[in-house]
C-alpha cells in the first residue's frame, strides 16, 4: 500500500508542474463488475461453501450494476498521443444467486466502494474522426466492503434481506487493475466529448482473510470491471 501511495504522489507531483498545458474533464457512466470467484467468507451457515467453481474473465457473469463518477486530467504529448490521470469514485462488487431444491432462493450481494486513480495512455488513430485506443493501470484504495443476503420464500416473489455484514476486515486495502479500452471523441459546441469503453482486469488479490490450512491452495479473488465512460472537457 505504501509503495502505491508514494507512486501516486510522485506522479501527481510531476504532472502538477505542467498543469497549465492540461485539460480537465468530467466523467461518469455505468459499470458492470464481478469477482473472479465467489467471496470465500467468513459468513453464517446460510452461505453455501461454494457457489461457482473456477475463475472467469467476464465482468457480466455474477455481476453487479452500478455507476461511477469523477474527474480527469489530460496532458497532450503530441497530436496523436495523450497521457491521462483520473480520479474516480466507484461502487463495484458482485452478485450470486443460489436456488435450493425446495423452490426458494438466496441472493448474495457484495458492495465494494473504492477510490481509483487510473493512469492511461491514449493513442488517436486518425486526426479528423478521432477514434482512440487506451491502455494503462488503475490503482485503487478500498473504502468499504459489505455483504448482504436476501431470501425469497417458496410462495413469494420478493427477496427479503435476512443478513448483512461488514467484511472490510477480510478485504485488501488496495487493488490494481490492467486497463484496456477504445473510444471515440468529437467536438460539440467547441467542447470535446468522448465516449469510451474500458475493461479492467484485476491483478491484485482482494481477499485478506484467514490463511489456508496446511496442504490447501490459497484463495485468490480478483476484480473484473467494464466501464462505459462519458466525458466532456471543462472550460
């Protein structure tokens, strides 16, 4: 965590010296997020020991839908290349459903709130139409992490909350993701407006729970996120 914090401080310190040549922009949009595997606990006896085997790269499988918002700062390196630093507040997590053999069901929801600082390079493909590719890293600080359990009885159509817990103590303090994306930029009323799609593949292990027993494989949980970013320059 300390290395990540010092790296961010050093990067921002270097960029502030050339802030006059940069452009601010507002950013917002929807986000789909999931975990590479179900969160392992600890939970009560209502939580199945394993909901879904194996890792997945899909942000839609067992996903949670939410929104994010923040600010970006673009530094123009050339006509075709830009460096971007963002500050984003995101609500991510995952959602799992378990149907019993008696026609009732459980839904398990995880809400992870984080403050992220993506560091990106944007390469424009053509000068006129301005489509672009982007790549970089997204270090994040975990603010909170909560778990909720909802139950739907056999004769009901409504899920009712039966359990809630704070699991931040079993969650790592930071996350790091690889970012890849593409987008399109256009000028509207002398403002630059962009729409882009970002896929973030978590590289760090988010689970910080009890150590595995001797002979057992360590449990690793990584994030998967798909963001639709709508941004416009601030004059």
